[in-house]
C-alpha cells in the first residue's frame, strides 16, 4: 500500500474518531461502515455481529465496547427520523476489522491501524503502571525516612528504625523480612524493591499512620512506636486479606532500580528520536 494512501486513510479514520466526556475514544458504526467500504448497513451488521462474538470469546463485556444508540438524520424537507447506531471502542473496531474481508484495501488498512493503535494503548497503560510502581517506591522511601526522623527525635536512637520496620514487615506478611527475601529469592537488596505496587502503597499507608500517631501521642520509646506500627500493619493486612489479597502469596516484581533505569532510558530515546510519518 502506498504511503500517500496510508496517510489519506489515516486521516479518514482519525477524522471520524470521537471521545466521551471521560476521554474514551470511539467511532460510530455507520461512519465505520463507510470507512470500511460497506454500502449496505445490513451487510455490515453481520460483520459487527462477528465482532461481538469475538469480544465475548476474549472474555470482554460486549456492552463496554458495542453500545447501542440512536441518532436523528434528515429525510428531506426539514423532516428527521431516528435510526439505530452503535458506539464502538477502538477495540470493537479492531474486532470488526479482523472479521472483514482483508482483500479490501480499506479493511486491510483498518486491521493494521486498529491493531497498531490498540497495541500503543496497551504499551501506554503498561508504562503508566510501571511509573506508578516507581513513584510508589519513592513515596515509601520518603515516608520511611520521615519515620526514621521521628524515631530519632522522640526516642534518641536511629537504630530503632530498622527494628521497627522489620516488625512492621512481620505484621504485614505474617513472615519475617528475611523469610520473605528467601521466598522471593532476594539477596543483598531491600525487600520493598521487589514489592508490587499494591504492597508498596499498603506499607506506605501503615507507615503514615504510625508517623501520625507517634507524633500525635508523643511516643517516646521503641516499644510504643513498634506496637503502633505492628497494629497498623496488622490492620492493613486484614483489609487486604478481606479483599482476597494475601501479601505473602503475591509474586515479586522486577527490581525497581532496573525498572526505573529502563523507564528513564526509554523516555530519553523517545525525546531524542520522535517518530515521524513517512
């Protein structure tokens, strides 16, 4: 397919794209019908039906991707009538294109266009989740640094911090820090560097409560702050378990330091070599 045709088709498909108030991209089925070269609505409905079946087979909610709507169209002399239409997500458009005739130039293009865009969306989501995990780890570091400061100011010793943190780990995981490191096969690195985002946030939340209550109640001994930290981590653990999440059974994730370096490297590359249309 020639570059000029690809550019033209890209412009056509993007010109019919819409967005909901929450930012979800969608196309109207009757617009997509013409973009894909179907002259009869009934014929296109059969392709949409195949797309819905594929959506079900992929264990997605059909109504989340194919939303029935009605719209008013002019029938001449100022009169209008309502016709049925369907709001289609990008994923729905991809499924419809996959069930079209690839011998048609527009459908062959659509199959690649929606597949590529869907993949882009997946990559963006993945990057956002990875950034969230890095940010959660940085937040926990800052919170633990604050707890260390509070412990030193109120008990007179920084050595108590490591002990208090380890007691918090035991309460959160039901296992000691070292037992979790052994389970996750971690050597000479912090346990938190391998925690999934939800555990980083859970640990951070428990630590924030400890800081608040330690200051609010002017706790002056390691035993007081330890008891507070254990209580808070136990409470967070109970909440997680009540929602079907057992902290010690979650799998470790990639070393946060390696992930952070890769994200920064990818960002530099994308800024240095922006993609251009040929």
